[in-house]
């Protein structure tokens, strides 16, 4: 039997890694694992990570060798690593860069690689349509218009391509970062923001100018995007999630750069301005009059000679924009996101078409540095009232989730938490409109949903930020790109099933640094003994991976009291129905 060391990891032959969260070195091991593995589940104190081809390739693109991955995981492993794992890591890491795309002297597209491998790929029916003609040994002439689709297919086959074919500069644009904002404050990039831009740009090298930067909300992703624009000095198309975000980008550009109002266009809603810097929504690009009709606004991609396309909240990128992006591989592309998690599983397409992960800053590192707030997370479990539990038990699966989510007992718990944090600006966030209106009425607080006109939303945001409104009840319209820097408390009363992406975005509403103690609180309310507890565990995976911990508490209905409960105690209780 192999000797067991007192370390926090157990690495299994199927590429799963078990992390004992009780171990003194658990945090250090987690920080290492996050560079090349993804958290998949966390029952109690044993968290399960999985190394995948994509997670290994992202690590390789960031400069991590197979030897470094193996050495770093071995340092925390209780046992010697399985041979299948070490050989698998070497094989996957070495595949990254085995194929490269380059420009020929005549301007054609060449695929470079080992002749034997190229011959094998050439024989595949899925690759043949991309081949334009024969080349010399170790080279194949490819169709330039298939650059994106080729990269997608080769990634699917297990051979991610390093794209060195370069980019067009686009129309030149004079733009500089200000040293003093339009509001009169001193302005300069933080060190990690400079580093992120440098890693994206890569000193103008052929493999620089495409990729994804991963930072938490409140870390200044918009500022990084603006700095990349200024570094490249070219016409830029910015794609984002909603009209509010369009306006925020414009405000930031005018505040922090030398760009003028006439150089920035808004392409959203009724406004269709195409200017040197144009900001559009994903929604308008994917809008069409008929289900099988054309996406008429996709022409925006060809309206100007764009030198850079910025994909804000890249994890939301819709399928039609993926297809268009496959045709835009000669244009530099920057993806910005708080999480690469996509609920549709299309992370490989982001890797192939936008670019590999260039920068990923752990949330806890920023928290320690004071750049984002210190957040305490708690999961509060409430019983369903007797009659509601009977209705729940008779309901269909989909209806069960809603019954648990709309648990009336949550209103009492929300009131208690708001009283506990009286004086702190708070958001109550939920999925179901009827529930939100009930909570708004009980709290005498305004309710912000998709039904609220844009101008009225702006007024609510302004009043909230000014402290005139202490509590705002919001639907999922506030998940993305809503600038609420003064929120210190977020109470989640319901959500979209097990969406890790949504959980990360919602905690992001309170991450911006606070004056004074720089503390914030995130509560998620779930109905005990229901599907909601199962989905809550799934939702929390991404934040657990970032080093956050959820304290589980039990709400005693009618008593106005919260009881602490450890994970060990909870695990001994009955599991939610699955």
C-alpha cells in the first residue's frame, strides 16, 4: 500500500482531484488547483475538482508547462500521482502549440505542424473542407475564410491551435488615457490592470491581441477594456449585455479617455449610431423579425474597419454572435468576464474563437489587497409551511422549484436581515416577479424588473446610489453590468436553478470596495428539504472555488432567529429529494 502523506489532495486516475477542505493547507492547494482544474461538486468538506483538456490548455496558454502542473499538484497530494494522470497531463499540455496558424509570404493561411499529424488530420472528413491546397512538408495551405471554423474543429479533435496569423490594425484612432478623470479625480491603472492589458497585448507579438481576461465584478474590467483600446489606438466595437451597460461604457470612456462624445456611438434600442467607438448589445445583434429570418444588425461587424472587438460578459455570448466571430479572426478580440462558466457548455468555443484565458486573478487576492470588499456568505435554510410542503410534494418537478423559491417564510427572514444591517444599502434579488412584488410591498421598497422603463430604472439607480432609497428589490435584470457601487448587502431569495454564473454575478453586485470597514454580506435563502437545497449547492461551486465559504444557518420560522449549523450537522440530516 502506498504511503499516505499529511496533505490535502487525493488525485484519482479519472483526472478528478479530491480536496479536504478541513486541512490546514486547503487554501493554498485550492489556489494552485484553480490554475488547471475546475471545481465540479462539494458535498460537505470534500470538494471534487476535475482536470479537463480545456483547463490544461488554458494553463498551457498562460505559460504553465506539464512539469509545473505535475509538480504543483504533487506538492499537495497525499499519494503518488497515478501514471495515467501524469502521462495524460503531459499529452494534453504538449498538444497545445503542436499546431500553429501563420501567414504565408503571399498572404495565405498556413497550418504548421508535424507531417504525420497533418497527414492524419488531412484524412478526416471534418477537416478536409478547410484545406485549400497542398503545401510543403509540415505545412498545409488552408482557406483564410475558414480560420475560425478550423480552430473550432481542431480544438474539438483535441489539437488546439496557436494562432500566429496576425491581425489587421483597423482604422487608426487617436485616444489616450487621462491622468485626471472628467470628474477631477486622479486616475491611473492599478498594477494588476496594467498586467492584464500587457498579457492581452503581448507586446504586439503575433499571438497577442486575442484572449479572455477573468476578473471579479468591481475589479475594473471596463477600465481594462478601455486601456486595451487606448493601447491599440484603433476603431473599436464593444458588445455588452444590455442598454444600461452601453451607457455605463460610454460614461467611462468619456470620463477616463480623450475621446469626445462625437466619437462614441450607441447602437441599442432606438439609437443606431456607428462611430469610431461603437457600443452595442448582444440582444440587438441577435434580433430578427421572424424566427428563421436574417439577423439584420449583424452588418454592424462590417460597418467600419474595426481593429478591436471587445466582448463584455463574454460568458453570455449568444450562438449567432459565435458564428459571426468565426468569420472575424483577422480582428483582435478581447473577452471580459467574471467567470468563464457557461451554462450551455460552450467554453471551448470561447477558447477557439475569442482566444485562450490570458489573465485570471483570484477574487481573494483582490480582497486581501482591498480592491474589492470583504464578503461574508451565508446560506439560510427555511422550512416550507405545512400546506405549501404538501403542495410541493404533489407538484411536477418544474413546479417544485418555483414553490420552494417562492416560500412565503422568506419575507420574514428578509426583514430580519435588513434590520440586522440597518443603515447599509441592500439589494433583494430574485427570479420570480410575483414574489418580488410581494417582498417590495412588505418592505415598502421599489421593485425593479424588466417591465420598468429604462429612464425610470436610471432614476432608481441614481436614488439608490445617493442613499435616498436604502433597499432595492431587483429581478435578474440586475445580474449584469448594473453599476451599484454602494450596495453592501445582497439577499438572494430565488434563482435560476443551479446557475453558477448567476451566483457569481449576483455576489458581484456588492464587491466594489466600501468606505470604512470595506465589508459586505451575501445571503441566499433556500427552502430546506427541497430541490432548492440541491441547486444552491451547484450555484455555489464557482465561489467556493474562489475561496469563499458559506456558513449554513437555519431560520426558525416565527421566532425571528437564525441558528448556526455546520456542514457536518447538515449532512447528517435528510438529503433534498433528487
